[in-house]
């Protein structure tokens, strides 16, 4: 099958002039429909826009290749448009797109067409070819240029195949894997860019592509063994087990397209770190990547612990909150929360789930550092941090004197267990190879658990002192100071909307709910401020797109509606696309609004025993009505600042022209 078998004359437009990215997509979808490739035009257009929401397919150098694989496509096809005036397509290089191809891929059919589409992606790397397409006067001339270039490419591929045996005999200097979530365009463009640059540099390279049609040009064990190192240019999980002991550099697939020389140079000059596989499937993102600082590595390890901890915190916390809601007969008594069977059911299950918070946090931090061997030591370190066992206890066996080291101790335990396990693994490298089989099943768990146990028994009194002092300070805060703390925590939820600041505030709030913290009502006030602060950004966006329509494009307004649900559900990330598109206006506005909401929540004395749920858990929020008022005031403040700060769009861009 040739490219022009999928690209019909009626699906080509010469000299298009779309004013916006949305308009360009609509025109391309119309062209695709004229070619008879689309069964449901509206559904196909929605799928293309959903793909664009992940990240733009504007590749730079004036080229954009939007695409979607959906059941709305009746047959694989291509549509193309040249746009001499250019259109802002949010391209990687910030330049307007002047040559656009739309790809239609049906679900559940053979993937022969994907090979054709990948061939087109590689042809578009030739600047002279793209210039010729832009200069074409008719659809027929456009197709003839594609045919001629494809013939030229096929001849080059045949020449390359003819020398494959000789290259295989000599081996490769570099091996690589390229992959992207959809596996249609970026995967193959990165592979082509690496191969072309390697040829210019005189470097022998073999690139495995992991696209929608499966892995192609698969690397053999001999290929890997003979190479100097490995490049992973991928935006999805890649199993790295076969690269154990090889220098390896991992990066996003876009760098494979835009920076092939730098990636190849990293392997050839010997600066890539050696990858050590500790067992289990690994991701490209977890491999050693040059340029990743110690701070970024610590953050990724911490987030691995937090992400695994949250289901226990959320599930256990909300079930515990329901227990208090159900137990109205026990209100004001010492048994409140479990004075009746129904409440006791929720309280028992919720408390047990919530009790896993610190061990899970520590265990998965350690696992992020040392892979599977770090998990058991991390869990043990976390449970010792939670209970507060120390050397004095070994002499008295009196558990009543134990004081939990809390969240800070669990953080330390996770990192300490991870790095202690790595140290044990390094020491075991000197053991005879005959003992290799018992390392993960006997040596690592025994010595890892023992090492972290001794460390925590020695240091737990210090963490208990820190935890007690911090909790005492927080419980002693007066009204003014607790309001200030609520303001800061609320504002932090909007600083990066799911990033380090947001997660730091949220983890601080959830840790304050732990009964072992002893914070009680103060901890619940902090959690209420955190949650209301996180609800503000998507609510502010939703209000702005509804009330100030001329500040937003039609697609923005459509996406804004969803943010009502996101905001009410405490999903701050709903505002991320808007913040990414206009951080200068969106972030400051939302930070101020979230800070106002968090401060008001604390001022009103609102409390939240639930660590998640947003407006849907209002029945368990202390002073719930005023908590909702705080959320609304914060959202309105952020909406007004943002909307009055942003300039109105031209009518043709906002889609409001009469």
C-alpha cells in the first residue's frame, strides 16, 4: 500500500486559511469526510481534539499531524492542507503550522495502514520535500510529489536493507527504543531522526519502534550486548530488564525528534549512567536520565510513596468520616463514632485502612529507590515509625511509653530503607555467583529489615520529640495564626496544581488527620483548608468561561463546563490545561483565590475528617455551609481577577462573532 492510496484528491486543500487551531481541525475533518473515511464526523472531531488535549501534534518546522484512532473512522485515511499564512497550532517550536496532515485510524482493524502513515511521518523530516508540498498548486500536483518522494524513500530503504547483513555482523554502536502513547507518528519520526543523525555522525544505530502495530525492528540480545549504550526516547512504559549493566539514557520521545545528535553523543562520549535492573518491569521514566538532579529524584521517590498511600488515606478517611455522620446517637459522648453497630462498622474498617498510611508511604518510597528488595524494609521502617518503638522499650517492654514519630519519621524510614537496601545489594555483588538465587529471597529481606529496624529503634526518640513539638505548636495556634496557616495551605494547592507544592500541602493536611498525630480538631481545620483551596482553580476556570465568554475560545468554554464537576470533586488538575496555556494570568489568580478560601475556611472553624471528596462529603464537614461559602468566595475572587486581567479575544477567535 502506498501513501496516496490513503490520500485522495478530494481530501486535499491547497491554500487554506484557518484562523485558529480549532478551525484548522474542523476543515481537516471536513476534508476527511469528503474522502469517505469517517462514519461519524462529530465523534471523530471530538477524538482528534481529545488527542490534542494530551499534547499538541504541532511538531515544529511548520508541520502538524493531528490524528485519532476511533470507531468513528470507517476506513483508514489521510487529509492534507497547505496554509501559506500559517495557523497557531501550539507547535513545539512556537512557530505557525503551514502544512497539516490529518490521520484517521479505525479501531480493531489490521495495522497495515500504520506502516504507511509512519512512512509519511519520516518523509516530512525532509525540508525540501515539505517546501515542495507547500508550493503545490493543485491536489494532483500535491499527490504526485508524495508519490515521487515515497519512491525515493523506498529506494533508500532497499539500499539500507542491502547492507543490513554487513552491519549486523559488525554490530551497532548505539541501540534505541522509541515509543509514544498512540504509537502512530512520534514513534517513527523519532526513530527516523535518530537514524538520519547517526548516519551523518558515522554511528551505527538500530532503533526498535514500539508503535500501535507492535514492536518493529526488535533489538536482539546480540544487538544490545555489542552496543556502547542505549537510548530510550519514550512517553510510555518500556521494559528495561534486558539493558541491565548497559549505559542508558532515557528522555521524552520529543527529544528523539528534536535533539537526536545530543542523545547519540551522550552514549558515544560515555557520559550516560549504567542502568542496574533490580527485578520487575521498569519504566523509561524510572531509568537513569542525565540532567535529573538529586531534588527531582527525591521528589519522584516521595511521590511514589504518596501515590500508593492515597487510596488508603482516602478510603479509610472517608469511611471514618461516614462513621461520625451515622453515629448521631453518640454525639457528645466518649464513644462517638462507634456507639452503634453501623457506625462501628465504618469506623473499624476506616481506621484499619487509614492505619496503613505510614507503612505504605515508607514502603513505596523505599521500593522506588531500591526496587522490589526495598519494599519489605520500607514497610517495617514505616510501622516502627508509626508505633514509636525505641531502645528503651526493649528494656521495659512497656508499650504505654511509646510515642509515634509520625509522618516525618515515616518519610525518613522510607528513604533510609531504600538506600540501606541499595548498600546491601552493592555489598552482595562481591558474593559468589552460586549465591545469586538466595539474594532476593533471603539475604536482602533479612539484612534489610534488620538494618532499618536498628536505625529506627535508635532514632525514633528524636522523631517522637520533633513530632510532639510540632503537634504542640499546631494545637497551640490561636485564631489569627490558624487562619494564616489555612491561607498558606490553601494557596499552596494552586501553586502548581498537582506538583510538589500542591502535594506537600495535601500530604501535610492528610498527615494531620492521623489519630496518632494528636492534633484532633486542629488537624481537621488544616484538612478543610487544604481541600477547599484545591477546589478553587477548576471552579474559577468554570465560572470565568461561563460568565466571561469573550475571554475564551469555543473549545475553552466547552472544556470549562467539565471543571464544575472537577472543582466540586476536589480534582485540582482540571485547571492544568488552562494554566499551561496561560500561566501568567491563571496561576496568580488561582493562588490568590485558593488562599482566600483556605483562610476563610479556617476563620469559620470548618473541619474535615475526610481527606478527599470535595463538595460530595459536605455532610461530614464541620460548619459545612460556611465551608461551601469559603469555596464559592475563593472561586469568585479568582474568577474576577483572571477575567478582568485577561484581554477579550477578537470575535473571530472567541467564536462569538455575529
